[in-house]
C-alpha cells in the first residue's frame, strides 16, 4: 500500500524513488501479478504517469499494455485504463495551453515521440486489428478510448494505418457502426475518426460511401439543425467533403441517390440575416464548398453538367440566387455564394439563362449581373468579393454565345439606354477608371465577352466613345491603344503595369483569329511603332511582362494579317521586326510571358485566386491563348517568304484535294440515291410482275374453261347433226345460235389478247428504261436481270396463249365452213316452192328450240348454284371430319390410357392373388382351417340348389 500511496501522490517515509524506477516497478507488477486487482491498479498508476513521464512509460510499458489488451478482455475497467494510457503516449495534442516562452524544440520532440510510439505500435498489424475488435465492445469505458486511440494513430501514421484497416475483414464496417451509437460522445468522436480514415484514400472513401454514409450523415445534419447546428454539423460536412472531393465514383453515387435534393433546405435563409453566429457561418461555408465539389471545373464535363441540371431542377440554384440578392449576409458567405453560383452555371446554357433573368430586389429592379458588376468596379469593395464577381461573370459567359451577344449589345449605339445602367457601361467605366484593379477586371471581363466569338469581335469594332466635348468620338479599339501608347498618363496611375497588362490581354483576345480587327488595329499608324519601341527597349523586371505581351500582340498581327494594308503586310512586319528588334530577341521577349512566376499559378484553375491585388496579372483563359499562339507566332516570324509561298501552295493543293474529295463524296451520294431509286423501281416492277403472273394464271384457267365449253359444244353439234337429220332448218337454227355464241367468245378472247399485247408492250418499254438505267448504276444489274427473266417467261406464256387462240380461230373457221356447207345443201335440196304452212312449221320449231335453250340455260344456272352449295357443304363436311378425327384421336388416347390402367389393375390383382395364396398356405401350415374359394363356391352352389327345391315344393 505504501508503494501505491507513493505513486498516487501520498507522503511516504524514506527517500522517494525516481520516475523511471517507479514505472519499472509498475511494469513488473503488471507483468507478474496474478490478481486482476493488482494489475488494474498498476495500469491505473501508469495512466496517471503517462503524461509526465511519457518517454519512460512508452519505452517500458507499451508491450505490457498490449498484453493487457490481449489477455484481460473480460475486465472492461483495465481495458479502458490501458487504452487511455496508449492514447496519452501516442497523442500529440496538448490539452492545456502552453506558455509562449516554451521552447519549440520541446514541442517538436513531443511530436517525434508520438510518431515514434505510433511506428512501434503498428509494427505488428495485429495490434490495429486488436483495437478494431475492441471497438465492438459496447462498454463506454472501452469503446470511447479505443476510438480516440485509433484516431491518434491515423493522425500520426495515416497511410500505414489506412492500409491495415483496408485489408482487415469488416474493418471499415465496424467503424461505420460508430455513427449509429446512441451515445453522442462516441458518435461525434467516430466522425473525427472517419475524417482521418478517409483522407486521400479513394478505396476507403468508396467503401464508406457504400456503407450508407451519405444517408447517415445527412440525417445527423438534419437532426442537429442544419446550418444552425453546432460543431457536429461541421464534422459531418468535413467528412462529406472528404468522401466527395476528387472522387468521381462517390460524386455519381451521391447524385444518383438524390442526395442533391436534400441539400436545398440548408440554404433557406430568412429576411432577418443579422447576427449570424460564427458556427453558422462556418457551417454554411462548408455547405457551399460541398455544392462546389459536385460542379467543380476539374470534374469530368458530363458529371458536372448532370449535377448542374439536378441543382436547377430541384431549386437549389434558385435558393443560392436568393442568398446572393439577400441583405445582411456576411461578406465571406456572400463571396463564397457568388463563387458557388459561378460554378453551378458554368457551361450550362439553362442555368446561365436563368441567372440572366434574376433581378435584384431594388427600385427599379436591376439584373443581378449589373449589380455584381457594380461591386466589381467599385474600389471600396473587398478584394476577394471583386475577384468572386469577376469569376461569376466569366462563368456566365463561358460557352455562352447568347450571353456574350447580350453583353456586347449593351455597348452598341442602337441599344444604349440613357435612363438605366447597363453591363457595357459599367465595363467601359471600369476600363478607363483611375483604379488599376478596376482596369484589369474590366479588361478581362470584356475579353471573356469576345472569347471564341468572331461575330462579337466584329460587332465591338462599331462601339464609339465620346472622349471630351467638341471632339469627334473614337472607337473602343482606338481608345484602348491610345491609353497604351500614352505612357506618361499611365505612369501617373498607382499601378501602371496591371492596367497595361489588362489592356494588352483584351487587345490580344480581341484581334485573335479576326483579320478585320487586325486591319483596324494596324490602320492606326502609331500602334506598330509603339509596339516595336516597347519590345526593343531594355527595361526592368516589372516591364518584361509588358514587353512579352506587346510581342504577342505584334505576332498576332502577323499571323492573322490578310495583307489588306500595303504598309503593314506580313512580309513588311517581319522585316520591321528583323531590323528594329531582331528575330531572336523578339522570340526571347515573347517567352517572358510563360516564364513569369504568376503565369503557372493562373493556368492551374479557372477561378482567379490571388493573395493580393498586385499579383492579379494573368487570366486563366488567356494562359490557354498564350500556350496556343506562342509556337505558331514563333514559326510565323522565322518563316521566309518562300516558305510562306510553299505553305500557301500546299494549302491550295490541300484545298483542291478537299474539293475533289467533296465532289467524289457528292457523286457517291448521288449514285447511292440513284441506286436506291432503282431498287425501289425494281421492287415496284417485281410487284407488278407478280400481279401479271396472277393475271396470266387466271387467264389460263379461263382459256381452259373456254376450251372445255368449246369441246362440249362441238360434241353437241356432232350429235345434233347425226340425230336431227329430219329437221335441217332446226339444225340450221341451232348451229346459227351456237355459232353466234362462239363468235362472242372468240371476240372476248381477241380483246383479252389485245390487252395482253398492250401490257407486254408496256413491259418492253419498262425493260428498255431499266436497261438504260442499269448502264448508269451497275449495283442494280442483278435485280434487273431477274426481272427480265420473269418478263421473258411472261412473254412466252402470252405467246403460247396467242397460239392457242389462233388454233381456236382455225377451229371456228372450220365450224363456220361446215355450217355454211350444211345450209347450202339444205337450200339446194329443198324445193323453192315451199308454201307458207311449212314456213310456219319451221318457225314454230325454232321458237320451241329457243325456249328449250332458255330452259337449259336456267337449268345450267341452277346446277351451278347447287354445285356451289355442294362445294360449301363439302367444305363443311371436311371441317367436320377434321374435328371428328381430332376427337377420335383423343378417344384413342383415352382408350389406350384406360387399357394401360386395366393392365396395371390386372397386375395388381395378380400380385394380390399370389399374396393371398401364400398366406393361405402359411395358415394351413400352422394348422388353421382355411376355406378355399372353390369350396366356398361349391357351398354357395349347394345352398342355391336347396333353395330352388324348397321353392318347387311350395
């Protein structure tokens, strides 16, 4: 007890042991004690000494503490002491404020100790797995120290600990369970642990996201009061930023899970925005950063566009614009909101159009763009706010030719409204202001209104400015060059370099890829001498950037020169450079731009972020232009006139080649169209040939019917000639009537033959047309050949039909001759002095024969009708037979099934009989009396006979 009293602060007699000796004794007690209470007291004592004697406890007791975690899992109290002691050894955070006079070397030594003990602890990955398993303990005294210890390990050696947790089974899932803990202390420290765990590790970020992290974190934010919440909301937002920043997979998962819609309520602010707490400002700042992460320009264009669309559809953009136009919003929140709106509308036409329609709540209402530009050109506004407005204006014009046209239109004479302030007026005011930062911002903003838009570059040449009373107006281009050339006026400004750099960037963007603007620039006789003078001078470091930009401007005048001015053609400008400056010197001065220290910083990202106004020199889009033009201008300056002529010849040759290729393409398109047309014609002809085949088949059947009728009539005529020899006049009448009918049939066949010949002629004409078209489009040759074969077959069929018709004609002629012979014989044999009685008798016979013919026609008609009825009945009977056959097949299958069942029953009965007989045999063998079925039948028969005898006696 004296030992523990000395350790815990009590007074003991005798000399006091040193700290190292005490720690050694405690470690021995932890290692050798068999009683759990003794080990617990020793570990508690080590915990109390671990801050004061950090080095000694760490070097002597760490292994013993780890053994305690492995062996004493049943006692939560000793586990908690051990975890707290390890945390004190590894953690570098000082809870108490240190004096200013404390040596920094001591603090560095403390950090080194934490890193040293962390490396010692994680040498065995099983130690991290042990901590993870202890986190499953629900006891507060174990779980909370375990969370703090793991957080400290991640702070000191994050990459190594992340790798161990990543390969540990269910390691990340165990840590995610901390968010569901009902004890807020553990949940909040779990958030800090996950923040450290997800830093710069995409694999762990994905696992955490797919463990429903977004859902849980957004629920916690809502429960804690969103932007009005405390430090817990801040921790949740920091964790969300870790999960989403530079992680396209998680960003897509966040968008697809409709979590963007849940961000809208965060930005609902009231009318009274005064008195925001520091925590609310921090929370809202992080929330705006979270929105920016989803639409950052560094993301893939497709992902950003999808998120921008979702933010507009759910009303998030509208809510941000409401904050933008609200009053009483803190300056840093307003600045971050402007930056957020900028990236939400960047490159999205729908969002840009909506932003153009937003009006500020003023009287009269003004567009939000105008209100923001007023802040940008106002030198009394904070620098970061002016940078944010410039970024917003740049994002509004990014890939927005409609917006560019609207901005430039406010500068044109036909659209200027004297009663209202327009964006163009504000830009011109800033362009020629006494504030160099306003000059630079206005120049860059106007350059973005001309970016990649040739139409607006030409339109801006029409802008005229009134410089002073009594003097004619000058163009905007002329005024910019005048300010550049008047160095003495610029020197009186606060920062002449910033103003000149801004104007030079505007002029370079303006005349780039615009020969008309180049001509207007060169038309001023003072511009080229000023540029050559600026480039050729040996100035200080501050002026080198201006010299480089002047060289770039002159190089653009050479590269995009259309040689419309005799004094300033490409060749003459190059000769001027060679004489006044020197080609090597010109290229060297041109390289000053990319070598400037601020150039690379501006080229990194679109947002203009500068530590101070003096360093605000380069624009991101302008750095792209310099990178694109530097090489081509260098080549253009070094090229000779012969090289240019060769290049022009090559260009002409390429243009001719392109023209030839274009002609061939057009020819191929025409041929494709012709082939397609021929294919359609072939398809039409094929359909027509099929119709003709059907018609020919019908005609063949009709001819066959006529042949049959003709044969029948021929037989009838022969019988009549033999049997009706007594009445020649009657035969003559019948033959005349039959001949008339034959004439009608032959005439009908002749008409059909004529129709077929007409159709055949049409087909021949179509064949000739197709043959001529086939010579032009060889692709349809095979189809036309098939059609020709079909038409030849049709022609052969028609010819065969015509032969048959000719045969029928000859037979008709023979019949006519026979009829005339018979009539002549009758006339020669008859007596010329027939009396009226015979004539009347002949007429009566003729009338009787006529009536008989009519009766036969009616009978044939009725027979045809009965034949049709019989055919219909036959069809009905056929269908009935088919139905009966189906039913018969069903019955047969049923019979087969019943037979099979009967066979199965017979088999069962046979088996049953065998079993019964076997049982009877066994009963008989056992001495039991068994009546056989035969005996039973005999007895039944005997009983029946006796009953019959009794009945007879009665």
